[in-house]
C-alpha cells in the first residue's frame, strides 16, 4: 500500500543506520556509559506503605502517629510481642510479663516509650496507683489468691479478653496466649533500618527474662522484622527466578535466532534497553518498589519481540537475494513504522496508570512509558546498525561458520504449514471465526467482571507449604526460613484473625468545646454488630472519655471535678472541659491521656474493639458509618480501613487505566493508519483481537483466583499494549503486501509465513522465558508471571487466528458495496 516516498523520515533514518552504523553504535555506547552510573543510584522501597501514602485513611493514621502518644496497630514505630504459656493469667506468668515490660521500658538503648498488656490491666485493679511495670509486678506478687482472682474478674469487665488468645475462659481464668503492645519513641518518619535495629535489640532483652524463649514462646512481630523478611524475599526470589529466566530465555532465543551471533546482538540490545531505562530511573531519583517488578519482564517482552522481528524480516530480504545494505533498508523501511505504532500504543497503555491516585502506580506508568520508547530507539537503530556491522565483518572473514539464516515460518517449514491453517480457516469460514471470537470474548468479559481486588501485607508473603517446597532445593537456592508466615498462622490459630486489627476514629477537630466529650461518648452508643459490646451495651472502646472515667474511679478529687462539670450526670463532662483536661494531664494518667488527645487538644481518637467473627467488609462499612454520622470532621482509619481504601483505589485504577488506554489507543491507531495508509479502518480492525485478549485475560484472572493487587493492577491496561503489539505487526505487514490486484489470500499467506513466524518466535520466547516468574516465592510475582504469559499468548493467538478472518470478512463485505472501500483501495 505505502511506498518509500511516503516515508521520507524513515528513509533518512534507515540510510543513516546503514551508511554509518559505526557512528550509531558509538553514540549508543557513549549514552550508555553516561546513564550507567544511574543504576547505582536506584534506591529500593519495598514497604507496603508506598501503596497507602495517598489514601485519606492512611493520612489520618499518620496524623495520629505525629499527634498522639502511641501509634495504631502495626504502625512502623510499634511492635507486638506474643507470649505463650500454659496459663498466662497465672501469677508466675503475670510476673514474668511485667518483668519483661519493666526491662523493655528501662533499657535506654531500646527507646521504648510504653508497653501495654493484660498483666498491666490486672495490676491496676489491684493497685490503681501502680503506674510502672515494676510497681505493677510488686502489686501482683503481694496480692492474695482471692485478690488476684477478683482483679482478673474486674479487668475482664474492661475488655481483658481483647489481649488474650481465643481459648480464654473467664470462668476458669485461663488462657494460653497474650499480647504485649510495644511503642518506640521514634517519629513516624523513622527509617525501617532504625526500627529493625531496635527490634533486634528488643528480642535480645526479651530473651534475657527467665522463662522467655525468643522465637518460641516469646515472638516479636513488627515492621522492622517484616521489612527484613521483605528484603530476604526479594533476594531469594531473584536467586530462584533469575537463573530460570536466563535458561529459558537463552534456550528459546537460540531456537528463534538459530545463530549465536544474532542472539548475542539481540541480548546486547536488551542490555542497552535495561541500562538506559534503569539508568534514567536512578538519575531521576525514582525508587524501585514492588510496583516496578513487572517493568523488567515487560521491557524484555517487547524487546524480544522487536529483536526477532528485525532479524526475521532482514533474513527474508537476504533470502530474496538482497545484499546487506538493501536488505536492512527494506527491513527498517517496513518495521520502523510498525515499531513506532506499537511503541506509542504500548506507551499509552503504560502511561494510562498516571490516572491512578497511587503515586507508586504513577511512577510505574512514567518509567514504563520511557522504557518502551527507549526500546523502540534501541531496536529501531542500534540493533540494525550492529547487525550491519556484524554481517559485513562476517563477509570479510573467510571460512566463517554458517548458522541458521532462514526466517521463522518460511514456506515449506513445519511452522509455516501450521501457521497457514489460520489462512485456511479464513478461506473456509471467516464469519464463523469472527462470530465465535466476538461471542466468546463477550462471555469472557462478563465473567471477568467478577475479578476481586486485595491488599494487605500478607499478600506479599508465601504460604508455608510453598516455602517448605523450596526448602528442599540445594544451597544457595533454598530460601530463608521466614518467621512471618509462622506468626500469621499463630495469629489466626491462637488469637483469631481479627485480634490485631485496629479500628480507630480520628477526630480532626478541636475537642475543647463543651459538647466535645459528649460527641465522643455518643459515638460509642448503639455500636454496630461487628464491634464488641461492653457490659452496659455500649461499644467496647478506648478514648479520652474512658481515661477520664478510669481516673475518676481512682481519684476522688478528680471525680469531684468531673461531677461538677457533668450537667447530665452520665460521667462525661459537658462544660469547662479544658479544666478537666488540665487536671487529667497533671495526674499520673497523663501518658494514657496523651494516647487519645493531641497536645494542642486540636484532635482526638477513639479505638474500637472488634468481634473476631466479623468480616472485613462489615467492619469497614460500620467504621465508616460511625465516622460519617459524627457531627465533627472524623475519619475511620486503622489497618483494615487503609487496606480497604487501597483495594478501592486498585479497582478504580484498573478500570480507569483500561478505559483510558483503550480510548487513546483506538484514536491513535485510527489516526495513524489514516495518515500512513489513508484508511482509518485498519486501526479499528486491529482493535477486535485486542479486546478479545483483554477479555480472556480478565476471565483467566477470575478462573485462577488471581485478585487485582498493586503488582498486577496495570496488567489489564498493559494487555492492550501487548495485544496491539502483535496485531499491529500482522496488520502492517498485510497492508504492505496487499496492493490493488493482489489476491487477499496470497497477501495473508505471505504475511503469516513472514511476520507470523516472527510473532511465533517472540511469543514462545516471552511466554516460556518470562513465564519463569511463575517460580517466584512471592505469590504476587508468581501470579504476574502467569498473567504475563497468558496475556502474550492470548495476544498472539488472537492476532494470528482472528485477524485473517476479520480481514477476509471486511474485504468480502467491501466488495459487495461500492460505498465501502476495500483494504487494497488506493
């Protein structure tokens, strides 16, 4: 359809590449040397908080970290100590727990601000004036058996069970497990390395207490421990996946190229792409996070495709009798346009992630779009130049060994005969093929709408069975023994899945008005079904109100102050609240009060205890409902709420990026073919295989039980780019072959034998090479490997099997109506 005169820019580029290949290669090596130092500047960001930084609930949680005396749940500056014994309510164990708290709080190297436990609560029932763990230990040691039993009963009425294992029997006063909350005196911005160091020291102190065995009956769980295992996971995954990827890639690239020199040139070009992309990333200061994990395989997938197409098309030209220079000019004349269309559409599908409110996904969109442009430049200029230099050098070397030089899928080959079956289908029943594809794709799309989304720290860690299977591998492939999975199982079995999830209402408004405390108190009235209830029917909650009431029970003078300022008689001051705060903050209850009210009294928090059998959806909905109905500016936060918000964002991002990628890709393809070939319809014909690819991938996610996550959220939008990659190569080659007077089936046969062979080699290399990610220990990377392999295979199959029939159906419809231009119309 198009000729060289229609592409002056392409002509100038390919003349430069062919006539001055040494200058091109030298320029690329100079730029590579300049960008290479950027590789050492790349920082890592493996924490899950990279996905929550732009979420309102997370911002509320960070405000709490800055404004209050303690943090929420598993915040970066806190930890949870799990202690087990035959009965953690027995006197000896209570003493051991309080001794552990005493040593932790008095060790200056640990920088621990406070500790909390059920033992502290019981001791305060025995002696309300006992404020320190040492004083509380003495109170427990001095109590009679009857006094201790009575103190346990009294503590039970105040929610003692929330800190005990699920086998807690209040009548027998027995439980085999308990938790101790630990808060470090660090800013919320403290680095993970700082926290990890302190937690390692904490373990040593815990182990020094007689009766404690760290890692056995005393297990510390915190962000420092988690981060160390995150890093170990990434390292172990690389040790396992990298060799497998290299083996598969080398094997299938050798099969595709059948020439070690050509394979070396292809791999060298891939190396340049990676150096440039990650070098730019380092110089730009963009950290490598979990969301960047898919970037490496995606760039390899497109690079492998471009490389095989270049070498295959060049071989077709040389097989037809062209010399080195004319053959490469013919190759670049045809492929540079196809590469440009693929690059821009793929960059659009990647950049569509800029619509996501998550900063980490935006970074992925930016870097991946830059990477695909770099891939185009390298494989459009650098690889052809190196190929010209290599073949000219071969020609000058006598007796240079001959390797495979025929194009994949050439006429008469086994692959060529198999590929021609799609042309045969298009000849026999093209309408049936198209209808089956449309109906099947529509059904897959409907089924795929049921894909779930998930987000939590747990999804980044493998289950114990998978770790055990990999432990059987020889060193150094055997992974680290991760304590995280063991601890999670312990949480679920001993304490219930909901035990350590905190739901907090953050009141971002002054609490100095007369009705402020009443508003906080009313928020706990008539609690929803997912929240624990106290004996009086209100929610089992902690707030500045409960601290005031607790202090009033112990201090008659303070109780009198509360009574004077309580006009309703419900124990909640409703006038002169600043005086009440002043007295409370001057009392021994100051540190406890600071947990629930900011220093400037400009904000407050309420912590709610949850039922262990409540579902995540119920808890999230109930917490948000409580915050919404409060007559002040309030936000529900906590681990569950933040995770739910991220899930909402993931779904929104996936849908938005998919829609944006599809619309922009459709517009660009139509305009491109209208400008290049005079027929916008080519662009629309390209879209049907792409739509079927996306639908099949979404359906596969649901079928295999793979939920959308921060790692694979871009996959649906990216699948448009993958689908366009294969479809554009096929359509662009067909358009070049199908001129007026040419038989449509002859053009399809030439296309399927040439470009179809390159597509097959690219598909096999990508699916089996990058599908090695399926062997990763991290489930999310494993799932992404599966999705990437399926996405590439679907894109290939839809292009090779479906496009010939689409072309024939359109051509036959066009010939029956003079008003519809045929594909060969000038």
